[in-house]
């Protein structure tokens, strides 16, 4: 007897379900995509308990004949492709014929459908991938699929489902993506019997973007561009709305919502140096390319894409969007190499500065250029824009020991470009990034306070309401305890806003809006991992807000206080985000540079 045997269909489907069905929102995604593929103009999604007990998707599409209604639950049964070459110009979301049998194998599924032009409808019921029970039914033209008790027969998977609020939030996100994909379709979402979203069909992508972004929608700038066969359409918010995570940026390629870090980067870089490192814009970008240059086949959930000329595409996106954004928001121009980590100071800024400051900057810049040529690792001024964190080389560090009397021994000379503090030490000239320095101090103080008994909170007289996505609200609720230890008190107001009742007292000058949005972004990045490990990052991001920013005026007394405070903190010569905060040029270097 051989030992090899074929997997039963049931088992094969359950294994496929592991790929296709991660959580209730994946069921919503597959069912809504099928509805759209069937030509629906109205799709109603009902979920109960975050979709864990029920997901129901009802459409007014073309429906299925009774035979098809049974066949569609079999593996690799699809009406969408019949030969390999069809994949090249796929006009549908689906094509694998895997979703329905996979979902049916891990739930209790009821399918009710009636095709257009027929009076006969049919109900098909399947429990855990067993034999389908078929019965005639009435009902409107179209299809309704009900998925109950997801993973009821796979306890190990069921255990991994998150709190209802989190699963609900994922469902809302999926629906948002679909709504952005198809402005010409009406989408309705109800949760536990209550309507929570309604996106009526509209006339354009731009209208849909404004609609789904509700209160944020008004400030969106519309961009359209074409380069060769690439078409780009975007609705993007001003740079000050940028967030610390990419959750506020939706990108669609050929009408499919995608999550692609490179694309996110290409869009972010269109803002140039006004976006601090690690911040991402808010908005929607639709990219349309000829189907043959994009492979949507990379992942069964199709969230990733692969392009044949990725570099060319990213460059086109950055430059074309930049052209529109620069005009709308008055952004400085991009450097020659938008992908390069160091952004040069725009020439216009240099011209606008007064003579002395310009010379000082130019001298420092020349030195920086020379040093960079000699030691490519050394990034003076790298703080203007760094992509990755924590990658500094040893040369960049200026250690405690090299500062004879510490920071407080430096003599403050003046501020340049509203950003840099020029100081004189015994051995040379020091240039500090005032924001990075202040941030470092705030960070260390926050850390100390957190370690002691939680960050001290200042209650707000008037709570400030911050609009967030439902998933963000859910996230804050789930992590309420940790969040309050961070000195922030928020309470949900409905499902897409929170009221901020308290902020860390070290950060009273921070804007609650930005603080909360960044907090959410940091917390969501830790999703699945213990929150504890992320505390430093969260505190670092928070510190960024309460601190003096680049461009803020600063008095000599404040500088003295800052220098003294720097001596108190555990100093590594870097701000908490890993940017170097001080640059030194010894007098001997200076003499050499000016040819003495
Ligand atoms: N809502 C629907 N309306 C009409 N037909 C549907 C619907 N959902 C599924 N079908 C049919 O069932 C088939 C199988 O669906 P699915 O398992 O999702 O695979 P795929 O979408 O990859 O073809 C589809 O190809 C389609 O013919
Ligand atoms: Mg499908």
C-alpha cells in the first residue's frame, strides 16, 4: 500500500482558507468583490459581533442559475477566466475560484441567488464545507451570501480573532477600500443592526474621496497627471495633516486597493522635505497603468503588487504629484534625487536668508559636502530627512567624553534659519538642531516619568474631539490602560471619534489632534506585539510634539536651559528618532577649510 493519498476536498478547502480567510474582514472583501464582479450597483454589508457571528453581503448583481449556485462552492470553479492569457487583462477582482469554497469550509454558509430574467431562485446551505443542501426560493434578482460562525470548526483560528471592535474596524477599512475602488456603486454597512456607513454612488473618484474622508475631505487637493501610459489621480491633504503611520493614505492600482510600502514612499516623497521623516500624508491616490506592466497575482489577498518598471513608476508618481502639490501648498522644490536620503536646502531658501546667515550656512554646507565625499557615512545635516532610523555609523556620534564641560559649557552665538543653534566650545564650533535637542530632553523626561508611575497627566478643561477611523478608535479602546499610562486620556465618541480629556503635562504645548493621531499610528504599528516593547517609540513620537520645533523663535535663556537639560539626559548625540542633533567642527578643521 502506498502512503500517498489525495487530500479530501474538505481538507484542501480548509487549507486554502488559511490563505484566503484571515478574519471576518477577509470574508467581507471576497464577498463584496464578487458582488462587484457580478455588476452590482448596490452592495449592503451587515456584520454582527465584528463579523465573527455573521457577515452578510447582499447585491443586486446578475445572480446565478441554480446549477452555478452549487458549482461556485466547488474548488477552482470560476466564471472569470478560462485560459492563462486571460490573466493579462483581468477585468474582475476574482479569478482563482477559491474564495467561496474556502469560506464555506470554515463557516455555516447560506447562498441565496436569483439570476436576471428568471423567476426561479435557489438557496444553498453548506456547513463547514459539507454537502450542500439545495432548495428553491423566492427573493429579488441578485445574490445574498450569509456567513455565520466563522471558524466554528477550526478552534485554533477562532482563537486568533481579536476583540469585536478590532474586527469591526477591519471590516470598515475593507469597505472604505471598496468604496474608493468603485465610486459608481452604493455601499451600505450595518453593524449589529445599526447603519454605520452609507456611501451613495457619486459621479467621480474625487467626489467619493471627499465623501469617505468626511470632515477631512474639504481640505483635499485634487491632482491629475499622466506620464506615458501611467495615469495618476489623487486627492491629498496638506502636509500639516500628515500622520506618523501610513493608515490615512489609500492607494489603488488599477482600481484595486493595495498596501505597498514603496508606493507609499513614492507618494510621501512628493511632499519633499516638508514632511518630517516617518510622517505620511493623508489622502487617496489612484494609479492606472496598462495591465501588462502590473502583476496583481503576487498574493492571494492581492494586497501587494509587482511592477515591471518599478523605479520608473515611483519616480513618475513622486514628480507628477509633487508638481501639483508644490503648486497647491507652496512646497519647496525637490532635489535632483528624490530617493536620496539627504534633502538639500532649496536654493530659494538660501536666497531668502540674510547675508551673514547665508554665508554661515554655505560654509557649513561646503564642509558637509566635503566630508560626505571623504566619509560617505557621515551625514551632517542628515536630520533634514532620514528614511530609516538607528543606522548611524560610529563617525556620526559625538560622545560625552568629547565634550569637556558638557553642553552647558558651550557659549550660545545665535540661531540660524530659525532651526540651528550655533555655539562656540573650547575646541570648535557646534551646531545643534534645536528641535532634535528639545525632543531629546522631553523624551528622556517622559521616559523617566513613565517608568515611575505613568506619565503625569494634565486634564483638559474642554475636551477636544478628534476624528479617527473606526479601527483607530477601536485600537485606543483596546489599549486604554496603556494609553492612560502614557498620560493621555481619551474616550470614544461614537465609532469614529474620540474626546481627548487629558494630555501629558510635559506636552501641554502639543496639539491634542496631532498627539492622538500619532499615538494611534504608533500603537497600531505594534499590533499583535506586546505594547510594552513599543513604549519608547511612542514616547519618542510624543516628545516630538511637546518640543520646540524648527522655525520656533528661541530666547538665549531658553537655549541655556536647553543646554543644561541636555547634560542631564542620558546623551547619545541623537534625538529619540535617531537623528544626530549636534554637529561639531573643530577650529583646526575650520582653519583648514578656509585655507589658513
Ligand atoms: N455575488 C455573486 N453574484 C454572482 N455570481 C457570483 C457571486 N459570487 C460568486 N459568484 C460566482 O461564483 C464564482 C466563484 O466565486 P469565487 O469563489 O469568489 O471565485 P472567483 O471570484 O475567483 O471566481 C464566481 O466566478 C462567480 O461566477
Ligand atoms: Mg471571488
